[in-house]
C-alpha cells in the first residue's frame, strides 16, 4: 500500500466523522442537546455545544493537514519510488532521438584555378 492510499483512507475517515459531527449540530441550538432532554446528561447543554464545536474545528484542521501531506506525496517529499503510475508514465515517455548528420545536398564549390 503506497503513501497516497494511506492518506486517502485517512481523509475518507476524517470526512465521515466530520459529516457526523456537523449533522448532529443544529444551527438554532437544538441538535444533540435538545434530544437529551435534560441538563444533567453529558454535562449539560453548554458542554455538549462546546464539545461539538471543538471537535468540528479539530477534524477540519486534521482534514486540511492530511490533504496537504497527501499533496506532498506527489511532489517528491513523501513520494513512493515503487508507484505504478510513475513507472507507467516513465515507460510511455518517448526517448529523445539524436538528429542525424546528413551530407550536404550540394557539393562545395571548386576552388578557382590560379594562372
């Protein structure tokens, strides 16, 4: 498994968790806190809102860092030397052909005869 595949799996997991955290929140203050029914559960409504807010920012930061690191896996900093995509591109690239030196089409003029 190459580096980019690992980053792809991690990015997918973080995106899924971020979707869940955002869907639990309600922009009008309901969300998870309104379904709990009381302020005694999970430390109260304010603690739930703080937890969801901090987890959203943390997951978003982790997502951005993973995306930047996965970009570095293409540029060479974290790149794999055993990547099949890179090998295919190298194999398909045309080899430069050296130009052939051809003889001049017209012969050189003869030197004038001296009398």
